[in-house]
C-alpha cells in the first residue's frame, strides 16, 4: 500500500470512528487550488466527509465523500496535494511529499492504533445548515498553548471573544493575501506585538493552511512576554517565528517585510508602527489602534469647540479624527486605505481595523491635505 493510500485510509478510519476534527490539504500541485479542508458532515441523513476546496478566484467548491467505499476518491484528492494534516481527538498525523515525489506518513501507525482503540472523545457532526465556518476552530495547538482553548481543543468560554477576534483578523489577512508576493519566503513583522495571538495565528495561517515559507518577527518592549512567546514558538515547532525585546523605533528587519501587523498598539505607538511600515514600503499594513490620547490633549480648533467642550464627545471626535489622519498620511505614502470593523463592539470597543495596501507612488497632494487637516485640528495653520 502506498503512503497516499495509507493517508486516505487513515482519514476514512478516523472519520468512521468519528474522531476526525479535520484534514487540511495544503501545498497543492495545481495552480488553481489554494487549499482544501475535509470535515465530517451529515449529508442526507448520513455521516460523510465534506471537502471544501478554496480556489484562487476566492470561490469555495464542495465535494462529498462517502465513508463507505470512498477510499479511491480520497486517494485522488490526497495525490493533488504535497501536504495533508490529519487532526483528530486522539492525535495527529501528517502526509508529506517532496517536489521529487518522495513521500512519507508521519505518525500514521500511532494514529491508526489509537483510532482503532476508539478511546478518544468523538467530535460533534453538524448538518449542511451549519453555522459560520471559521478559519480556526480552537483545536489548533497554538491556541491550546496560549490558553485560548483547553487541552481537548474546546475554546474557553471567556476566550470566545478572543477567538472571534483572531478569526476575523485572519479573514482580513485572507482578503489582502492577493497583494502579497506569491513566491519565495514571506516576510512579516508584528510590531508592539504583546502576547502575540496574531503573530501565532498569522504564522499558522500562512504555513499550515497556505503552505508558505514564512519568516516572521514580533517586537515588543516586555522582556518576560517576549521570552514566553519565543518559548511557545519553539514548543510548537514554529521555526520561522521569533520574538525580539526592543524599541520598535530602533528596530530594522534584515529583510523588509511584505506584511506589517499591529494589534492595539497604545496611542502614538500606532503612528510609530504605521510610519515604520510606510518607510519599509510594506505591501500590506493591518493595524488596530488602541487608545487615542495625543489629539485629545492637543486639539485646539475653535470651529469645533461646540463638540470639544463635552469631554465624552471630544474623545469620540479625537478617536475618529486620529484614525482619519493616519489613513490620510498612509494615502500620501501611496497606499489605498480603509477603516473597517474588526469585531462586534460587544466583544471589544477597540474594534477599528486600519487596512492599507501599497498601490502607487507617494502622493504630494495627499500629503498637503494631511498637513492642512492636522494643522486645522491643532490650531497651527
């Protein structure tokens, strides 16, 4: 039996035992497919494998595979990909095939033995009328290690908002992926990264789901947090992910990043992040600002006194104006920009995502508009 056949049989066995969380197919041989995920579903009243194939035109195609007699069909699917991760309630296995055609099935015998014993917990199998499919379901090892989920892969109730936030952020990453380089190593920076949920999530997304080679650096001032993150990355085998304790203003990467991320950098730290990204000419910038104190302390605009005399309205005005100025400044650097909602405000009030994609040369007119607006708000014109 070939390793492709062994992998297909193992997926079917885990599905039949109802211990299969998902099988993730990555590194496709063909150019049209990005990835595929197979999960257990109830189809016409019977359990089956449903394979969802995502193609480069951002369309999802579904293929239902019977648990009885579906081995040949599944073998054909496995042969289309050079990596298949089989994730179950009793352990994981990975099928790999090199460019030369040499393949192996890591952990296959161990998982087969565990599946046959059927001593692990089973998964809940939903029907076709299922709730929203998230990129991450909480069972991923890095989410367990970071405390988002318990040891069985079930998200902690108090961490559900964080999981929704991470998934929503990854959806925005997926939306802008087409603007990133498609060949070679992908270089990413997460500035003012803190505990680095997004660093781990983005690294996992591009490596495990997209099958990319990634070099990613997180930077923050907290030495204990950076030490923890480096330890977690090592435990997870995320060899392309490292964390540096240092001042973002002094940080310079060895290779200019294509993607710059930042989640909740406090006040003017967000401006520092955006200025760094623009100076590096990063292809894509995704930033969620935190507090907005600077303009609230310095605004001096008589025309807006009817707003600024009310402290609560003053803060709301300064929040919006600060982010609008940031976007205008990025426009002047040649970026197409947008402010979007990250998550439901009930999950966090800090729910604005600034999205910027480098599309053109620097724009002197936009810079003039930025300087004029800034001077108006500060009373320096």
